[in-house]
């Protein structure tokens, strides 16, 4: 761990992956991946399945441990802390402070089935941020309004469509006021006719909130429209990254070309 | 002698015994639930020592005979200076035994809650304790109720063993009546029916009701 700085300079990006590897036994999912994401940037991660794109998000959410390398959030290591000038594995208190900067939405929504839409949104603010019930309720109602589900606030997830559940999940993540929002294939489990309503919420998110967004997606059209930058992940590395116009209209890497033409054919 | 005459003469003893059986069942069940929760959670601990001590407990109490455990608690522990009154020894032995089975039920139910629930709670930055208390356990509770229904029936029937250390439960009274009157069919037949009524008409519907009430409360589905 000696080669990694214990913290980055003040002009550090919001998120930095520094030579991050993730291995499961013999299988290398991420291979010394480097990635910088600036504050308020909207970055899409695309690539074939099994390329490791979801792992990028899962590592950043601390759902998995990195095997090698360091992730920095706001210039501070995510899962390491400094002791005597060295990086050591972070303790729970440090981990929770860093984790509070990050929010995530999942492919299968993962709403709490025993709580209403409103209770799902209020849970984090009350339990974690120690907001009063009243404050948590107001914040959650605002967000449910933002995602267009005020009228569904007292429904349990089982009574909501997939698109509605995903919008509640976005509101629930936003209620924690994260600085970085991770969207992991949030439309992949949805019926085609409700994908649009979720994408509209993400457009709003981008326009109205000061948020850094990392999005793993198969919606190429949407990625092209909304992203500041697109990263093509292949074999555990970022094979090509650039503005959407470059990646989609003039890809340099043959792997990117191959992937995009395969996706285009499927559509 | 008709059965009515039999009941007239010995009914009071059967009722007294039934009351003791109910008391033993309730106390043993409470103890079993407490042990199951503690041991079940310990089995899921990331700490090796905590995890293996729960495993050792469960293996010992599941892997040996309840009757031997009962005799140990009542006859052997006094040799180590721990003397328990027979009523206490009775429900402690049954509770500790069934608690070991319950621990596996608790562990299984917690592990059956979809992993995404745990991840969503972690993504909200909830503490390990809040994750368990607010998100995982309430969902596990619904999953574990049916197997608990089974265990409570097992537990009720297992309390009959406490008659062997002279706790005056239903089985003890039936044996006493048989011993003095030789009316074996009436004595043990009555005990059989009373145990059946307790399990089939009290525990089973009680658990069904609890399942329904809980799932209504949890999801209003």
C-alpha cells in the first residue's frame, strides 16, 4: 500500500479509481482499473456482460472489497485510512463517513417490502441521518413528488409497477443527499413501456441536482444523450473513454466498434 | 366403569396435569425462542469464536438425547453444585434442546432474506444493527413462523419426558392413574387426546393466525 498517497491534493476529482483490481480466486474481474470522475459529471459505463462494469459500482458502494489498489472519494481513500503515514483498512466509523457520500440504485430495485413507498424513503434519513420524523417525512414527500409518485406514497412495493418501484428507489437514495449516485442497470429489469418514466427521472436528476452520477446501462441511446463521458469497459479495464460523440460515432478501439455494432444489430 | 365415571373420578388429576404441561410448554417455548435468537444470530457472526461456540451448543443439544440432557440437568448438575428444582429442570432441559433446533430455523430464515435487501440497507449506510433490526429480521420473522409452528408442537410433546423426573405433568398423572387403577386405555387414551387437542386445536391455529396477522402488518398484501 506504500505506493498510494494517503490523500489526494485539493484539486482531486470526486472519485478516483487508482489501479483497482478485483479478483474472485482465479477470476480477475477488474484489472488495475484507473478512472477519474469529476464533481457533477455524468459518466456512463458500457460494455459486454461480464466485463466488470457492475463491479466498478459495487466496489464504490463498498458492497465488495477491493483486491488491490485504492479508491478515493473527495480525495480521501474509501476503504482505507491513514495510520503513521501508511494506508491501513478503514474502521467502521471511517467507512460509514465515506459511505455517506454515495448512494445507489439497483437493477432489481430492492425496496423494503414491509414498508410503504414513503416509509422506504424515510428509513435512511431517520435511522442513519437521525432526522426527526417530521423532517424525514417532508424530505421524502418532496422527493416522491419529484419522481411523480406522491399519490403512491402509502402503497407497499408489491402494489407498484417495476417503473414505479425504481422511481421510489431513486427517491430513497436521494433522501440521503449523496454526492455520488450509482445507477446499476436501473432499467434492465423493466418492461419496455415503463423505461421512459425512469429515464425521465434520471434526466431531471441530472438537471436539477448537484450530483455526480455513475451509470451502468444498456440503453445506448440514453447514454449518448445524457452522458458527459462514456467509458467502455472490456476485460476489467477501461478500453476507451471519451465524450459520447466520440464513443458512439467515431470509436477508436476495435473492441468498442465490435461491441457497438453488435448492440446496434440487436436493436 | 363408563368413561364418564372415569372422568368424574380422575378428571381433576388430568386437568391438574394439563395445567403443568401448559406451564412447562410456555416456559420452555420462551426459553427456546430466546436461545434460538441468540444462537441463530451467533451462527451468522463474522467472529470465528462466536460462530463456533454457537455451533458447539447446537451440535451438543441436537445431537444427544433430550432424556439424557434432562437427567444431566436434574441428576448430574447437583454434583457440580448446581441444584435445580424439578419443575425448573424440566422446562430448562426442553427449552435448551428445542432452542438448538430453533437456532437453525432462525439462521435459515435470516439467510433466506434476499441479498439485495442487505445491500440496499448497506447502500443507505445503515449500521449492522439497524440493518438486522429494521430490514432483515422483520422479513426473516415471516419466513420462520411455519417451521416454528412445527417446533412448538415438538416441544409440547417433548414435555411429556419431564414426568420421568417426577414433574406432575399430564403424562405423570396418566401414569399415576394407570398405576392405581390399571385403566390403561382410559388413562393413556385421555392423555393422547389432550395432547392432540393442545397441538392441533391450539398451537396450529394460533400459529396460522400469527402468520396471517404478521403478513398483513408487514406488507398488507
